[in-house]
């Protein structure tokens, strides 16, 4: 497995160490888990966006009056 060097300022490192301690993890485990969580978050967001895009037309047909304010012709805000 490749090694990785990450540089933090003293203040940043202090904050990361405190966050790791609050989670009851070593610094190494905390940073590992942080990277994994970010990958999972991005996968979730991509999936949720794709799901919403697939359903958008169906929703718009079922609820024609529910047009987002930015897309309304008269520019009125939502009630």
C-alpha cells in the first residue's frame, strides 16, 4: 500500500487530533475514515441526483403548479 504525506498547520493538526480523540480513534484511523466517508458521500449524492433526474419529468407532470421559483415566468416566490 502506498504511503501518503499530508501537511497541516499546527492549528489544523491540533483540530484534527481533537476530532480524532472525540471519536475515540487514532489520528491515522480518523483520517482514513474521513476519506472513506467523503467517497461514500460523493457516491450518495451522485446516486440521489441521478434518481431525482429520472423522476423529475414524472413529478412535473403530476404537480404542474410546483415549479421552482427560479423557473417561474412571473418570478414570484413560493408561498
